[in-house]
C-alpha cells in the first residue's frame, strides 16, 4: 500500500480497503453513481461495484505492491503490481476524484 502524500484521501481509502480486504470500505469510497472500468467493462453504482470486487478484486484476495504515482493530479494514475488469486501482474489504475469520493477507477495495462 502507498502512503504517498500526492494521493487524494479518497484514493488512499480505496488502497487501504484493498490492503485490509474490506469490501464495504472499498464500495463506500465511491460516489453513488461512481464506476469501475476494468479494461473497458464498466460497473456503475454500489451494487455492481461490490459484485465486481467480490468476483475480481477483494473476493480474489488481490494485493497491491510497489504502488507508485505515475501521473499526479486529478485524475491521478498509480502503477502497481497486482497479486492474489485473480489477475497477477503490473497494472495502472486511474482515479477521478470528486469531492471526497472516487467518481471512477479505470484499470489498464
């Protein structure tokens, strides 16, 4: 997990939720109409985000290591090494933050 001061608090909450395997906290980090874009597949709203995470992130015991901010600002992009029982490998996560919540999290190579 990262404690990089350039990360907005909402993004830090997402990373902490993943680190702690806390799906409730993960979902609560998103705006009501927020979404996850996983390589072009969109999951909008709390129920769909929870279902996606249950099946592909926290439900697969995902871990993030070597988290680095590659593009600061808003949106902010991090690079990380993903581990766990699902996808394993390097990935980019771009977060658009609105207020104190994540409006979107986009996952790319």
